[in-house]
């Protein structure tokens, strides 16, 4: 009896440990948008127009700095109209404050920053870069001015870091030359995958072929791109490092080579691995994206990574109003019954049909593409179908080509 009790106790401890392991997987979401909680300041096409960085989230608050278009900012809080942001291109000091959300935009493909590249007229020391010591600039050396802060500039020195420097140590600012502007772009991981070292941890990271990399920037003249990918700011699994330009795929679609799973109404994609653990990305039916690192959750069912479709009862995906709009569209428009050459769907036919629905995902980017819906006759045959916008439920495409 004593042995049986000990066995049961060990079994209960094992079950408890497994449950705890499942609980320890925390799904993290970017603070704002779908681009890893990193956005860029967009003041328009005039390089001299700058965005106020304020001490508090309100107009009239102290201005800590004025930020140039194209400056990359990390989002720490999203308060609706205002966002708490930090200016960081790489390691080093971070200038923080509040900006109006309407002047922030996703990192744009092929976007050029309008931050001036200022030249020193005397030797100057940039305030100490965290963990790396000060940055000393000689006469004639240059740095990107990300923001003007009173009588100081907040600058980024390529390859060294960023910090504050006296404004009077630089020549007068002028519009940055096209060839000298910081460049942003988007790439795909090529077939076979991509391996690089995470700057923050030194851990080797492997991303699967077909993964879309939206947050990439480069200083003109460099032969590498600075890549950031993963969860929200300063939260694992977030990885960042430099990747040679020739190892990134630009143009043309790269098939996703990771594994894709369905978990109830959510997609889980295995996009890579870091420190021996899988990097997992989850996309929910409303389009929200979450991240975790660890094992694929129990109950997740592997699905075809090319089709990436989860079939669900329509009531789990659509409101009654959206369902009614679909039937109204089909009947009033006399949409073609695709089993025939030229017959439209009548009201009587529509009433005997069953509406089916499925979520569809782009596994490379993790974005929810559409809700696909179709009518099935009582014998299970396909009658007609189309695509709905996953956010609004509006019909975006219908008929034979859908």
C-alpha cells in the first residue's frame, strides 16, 4: 500500500509539473500594431518638420525633443491618442517620451529616413553609451541626428550607438542627401532558412524559410541589414542581429517552410528556434498576433502550411448580420451556381444551403488574410463562395475565381 501511495504521489507531482510547464508559456503581444511594437515617425515629406516628444501625454506638456521623420521608435505604452516611445536604433542610451499616435507609421518597405547626417566642426564626445563607454567623434566625422533636444542633439553613430551631444559641435543641419539616408525595407527568409546571432543574448537564432521580416534597416554603404523579429520590446522571444544582404530574399514569394498548427480558432506557426526552443507565433481570429517560446501546445493539430485554412462553424466566425448579408448578396445578385453553366442561385436554393466558413492565414507574415465562406447544398456539393474581410466582414471577392 505504501508503494502504491508513493507511486500516486509521484504521478500527481508529474501531472502538476506538466500543468505548470503549460502555464509558464506566456503568449506576449506587441504593444501596438503587428510590427513587433516598432514604428517610425512620419511627419510628411518636409525634412525640417519634426514631431514633439513630450514629458506627459498631453499637448502643452514639456517638450523633451523634436523627432525627425524616419526615426525608429519602440512603443512602450499605447494610450490611444498618445504613445510612450523610446528612440533606439541599436544598443545604448534611449530617449523616451510621449508622441501623438497619428504621426507613427509601420516600418515601410523601401522607405528613406529624413534624419540629417550632421558633420562635426570640432571634436565632441557623445554621452556615455550604456555598457560600452563614451563615443568620441573627431572633426569631420558624422552622425545621424534623430532628434533636437534644446541645445543638444540626440544622435546615432553607425556601428557605435546613440546618445546626446552638444548641437554647437556640428555644422548647421540641412536636408539629408538621398544617398545618405537610412533605408528601411522588408525581406523574406530564403529557402533553407537563415541563421544569425542575437545581439542582445549572443544566442544562435534560426528562422524558417518564408518568414517575412518587416523591420529591417540599413545605413548606406553597409553590406548588412539590421533585422528585428519577434515579440514586443525587450521581451523574449524577440531577436535582433545583422544579416548580410545576400542572405535575404527580396522579390518573389518564398514558400513557408515551418510547421503550422490549428488550435481551436487560432493558428500557431513555428517560425524558428532560439536557444534550443521553438519560436511560436499565434494568430487569433480577430487578427491579433501573440508570441511564445517553447513547445507546441497540447491539442494543437498540424495543418497544411500551403493552404493554412481552419474550417469552423460559421457562427464561430461570423455575426448573424454578416451571414444575412452574404445570403442577400447571393440571391439579389443572382450569383452563378458553379455546378452549372449559366444558372443563378435562387432564393429557394439558397434557403436549403448550409453556410460554411474557414479562416485563412499567410504563414510567412502571420497575418490573417481572409475568411472564406461558401454555400453547400444538402448533398454536400459546392454551390458558390467568396472571401470576407476578417475585420469588417465585408465581401471582398466572390464567384468562380474565389
